[in-house]
């Protein structure tokens, strides 16, 4: 038996202490001793987390791809926004400058959202 399975077994053993029990009544018995079962559940979560990290079941290779995609949005977006702002004429704004600023802002926002997802 894996070490992280022990807290689950303890809960089931506690529920079945008086003999066989219907699965539908497990919840009531578990709720009857909330404090002990809370500690068991916390131990279970910690053990599972440790095993997952030890066995490297989940890797964050996708974070690197998301970060690269965020940069691919953010850098050109910042450049577009800069070009649009530099060419912007407050007295008589050109449609091209407004569109370039808007596209740059949208690209920067997309980059920020992707960056936040990493």
C-alpha cells in the first residue's frame, strides 16, 4: 500500500469499525468526527502532493510555451502601440494611428492574459 493511501484506509476503517456499513451512510459517519477526518484529509492531500512531485506526474513544460506566446503577443503589441502613439496627431487624428494603437493595446492585453496563465 502506498503511504498516501493510509489516511483513506484510516477513515474507512473508522467507518466500518462497527461492522459492515452501506456506502450511502459513509458520509454521515465521516461527518460525525469532522475534526479527526479533517486532519486525515489534510495528511492525505500532503502525501498525494509529495508523491506527485516525487514521481513528476505533472510538469510545467506548458508554462514555457505560454510565456513564449505571451511575449509573441506583448512585444509586437507594445511596438504597435508605440508607433501609433508617436504618429498620433491630437488635432486631426488619422484613422491608421487609432487602429494601430487599438491593435497594439489588444495584443498587449492578450499577452498579459497569457502571461497571467503561466
